[in-house]
């Protein structure tokens, strides 16, 4: 892909942010990465990222964060914490970030939202115009942040592009490790329909957003084939040559499983394919899982 040089700020340089940074740097772009933890800064520096200490909940720490920046990726988030803490992080954190970026001339502000914004539970097909009325706390927060950013787009021309990724799956996810060790329990109805996108397609689309996509628009990021959640889990077990995980509705459910319980929908991806001119490298979970098995369910530590 050819694109002019960009100076990128990644807010949320965790698993996905660091891998996105690697791609952008390989494309010749400059990347600054924010972290709250001093101990993380050498790791970012070793990847060629300009490290920057800061916390979106501390406005003073964000001073000057946008100096020289023309593109922002807003990936920060957490699945942990009380409802109040998560609200602070998403709502107050977004407001603080926007204030810190006032006066910065941006070409793109890419926000990683989620398909959790859709509350539909009857397995229906939906596109980006479907009602956003989620029951889950995470879905509600994502809707609120999308609304804040769209307001900034209308009032101050923030060049926002919103991505709504489905469940991002990858070789070394926690669920894979539990399936391999025989400790995974299906705490949700295996017939529920789920949507997924493989990590490589997700990162590729994020990188393409430097140039592609229309500002003020939201894009679902999902592969071509919504699937029964149980089929996906059993396919992993088959590839690993281990037993299918048992169903146990009483077993403790993590934050992701709680989200799955509140969901049952089929997400369309036609808009992102059209506007980004993108062909999925992993069009269904079968290709993505085959790739995960090929790399032996291991990802390089970065
Ligand atoms: N669609 C999907 O399948 C999917 C998959 C995974 C995650 N997610 C979403 O991504 C979010 C985080 O995922 P994760 O738990 O896996 O963590 P992660 O990838 O490690 O990323 C979390 C990032 O957010 C940053 N962050 C958190 N609080 C911050 C703050 N106050 N100020 C600045 N940066 C802050 C962290 O930075 P430092 O710790 O370096 O400060 C970290 O880089 C969640 O909201 C989750 O919904 C979605």
C-alpha cells in the first residue's frame, strides 16, 4: 500500500496497539505510543515506537501529546474494573483525550468500538444502520463514546472513522490455552450465533484506515460467516486433537463470556469491503483457525 508519511499516536499500546504500530512503522510511518506504566516504555522503544508516559484519566499527563501528530488510533480500553471505573475510562478518558488534542490538525481519528453496540439477540442479520440499543454495560459505553466522537465530528470536524470489530481471534488467546488444557467450559448456549475476525485482517484494516474509509462513518469488522459459538470452540478442540469442551452453565464466566451471553446476531461486512476495497485473508473461522494451528497456537512475544 502506498501512502504519504504519517505521524501516528496510538492510545492503548497493548496487544493490538503494539502489533498495529509494528505494521505502521514497517510502512514507513512514525508512531508515538501512550502507556500509563513506566515499565512499558522500554518495550515500546524497542519496537521503534516513541514512548510517551500518560494516563487518559490525568489531563496533565496528556499535555502536548498531539504535538506533530496527524493521526490517532483510540484503542484504549479494559475488560476489568468496576462499572464506575470503566465509565471513567471510556467517557472521561475520551473527553480528556479530545481536549488534549484540541488545535491539533488531524487527518484521521480511528476509534475501536465493538459489535457490542448492537443488542440484537434473535440471530438477525444487521448492518451499520441497525439500532444501537445494547443490554450490556460494555455495549452502552461503546455507544456513548461513539456518540461523543460523532458529536466532535459534527461540531469540530473531527475526522473520525469508527470500527466495530466482532470478536477478534488469534493463535494464542486465553480460550485456546484453556481448550488445550481441558479446562475450558462453555458457559453459554452453544447455538448462539457469533461473529469473528482474525487478528491479521483486523490489523490490516486498521492500517488501511490511514487512507481508506469515509470520515463520520462506522464500519463493522467481521468475517463472512457468522457461526454457532459451539462449532467454533469444537473446531479448535478438533485441530488440537483434544476433547470438545463440556457445557457447564454454572461455571464462572469471564467478561468476554458475559458479553457472549448477551448476544446473538449476524453482522454484515459489506460496507468495509466496499469502502476499503478489501478482500479478507481469513474469510471464515476455518481459515483463521487453520492458520493458528499452522503457527502451533503461538504468537511472537512483542
Ligand atoms: N473485539 C474484540 O474481540 C476485543 C478483543 C480484545 C479486547 N477488546 C477490547 O479492547 C479493550 C482492551 O483490551 P485488553 O484488555 O485486551 O487490553 P490490551 O489489548 O492490553 O489494551 C488495553 C490498552 O488500554 C490502555 N489503557 C487502559 N487504561 C488506560 C488509561 N487510563 N490511559 C491510557 N491508556 C489506558 C492500556 O495501556 P497501558 O496498560 O499500557 O497503560 C493498554 O494498552 C477492551 O475494551 C476490550 O473490549 C476487544
